[in-house]
């Protein structure tokens, strides 16, 4: 990425569903074949917002802001949850993820929210995300680790997969 490239971060519009489908075809981070369709149904219902990142006219990343998270603490305290921060591999480590997260933080502020949260995986594949969130001021919520958004009890056995997470929060 050079300084001359035009970066745009904006809320997704209904016609952007194709951009999410194309990004997911490259990223292969979702198993649902109708992910983009289901996502935009939840956007239309006001449950989620999607923020897209473009370089020129080319979509290179997105993030979801879930206004109705499944995690009980976030739901009870009305903390929106960042989900699925994705940037195409060739565009990573260039500050685009940070810009996407910052856009979601601004959306949450605009809606009067005083905190924002997210879940981050515990495996090495999430190392860059863990470091990004720490640099941006996200801290553990104090409830320990979760599996599928449920608290993990001492001595419980769970697979070490994408559902094993640490929930993080940030004051806005």
C-alpha cells in the first residue's frame, strides 16, 4: 500500500452484499454458503452493522458490529460486539484493521454506547488480532475464557478451536 491509494471506510449498503460474498469467497472464513444473505437480513433488522474497507473501488476488508450479542454480559450491559474483523491477506499489517475497528467504535459512540466489546481466539492464529486489540486499549472483561460465548467452568474440557475465546472490552 502506498500513500497514493484511496482508502475508504464506510457502512455497508444493501447493494454491498456482493462485496461480502466476494471477500468471503477469498477469505474462506465462513462455512455458511448463504452468509452474506443472512448477514444483510440481520442488518435490515437493525441487529448488526457492517463496515467495509475499500482501496479504490476494490473491497479489501470488513467487520461486523453486533448490536444484539449472544454473550450474556454484553447483552445485559448493552455492549455492542465487534465480530469477524477480516482483511484480505495481501492488505494486512497496513493499518486497515485498526481503521475498521475505529469506525465501529465511532458507530457505538454515535448510538450513545459507553463500551464496546469483542471476542478474540486464544490460538496462535489470533496473535496479530490479540496484539491489535491490546494496542487499541481493549482489556479482558474479567469473566475468564468462554466457549461458544458461555463461561468455561474450572476443569471443563472444550476443544481449542475458534469458539474458545477471551472476551475483551473498551471504554469509549
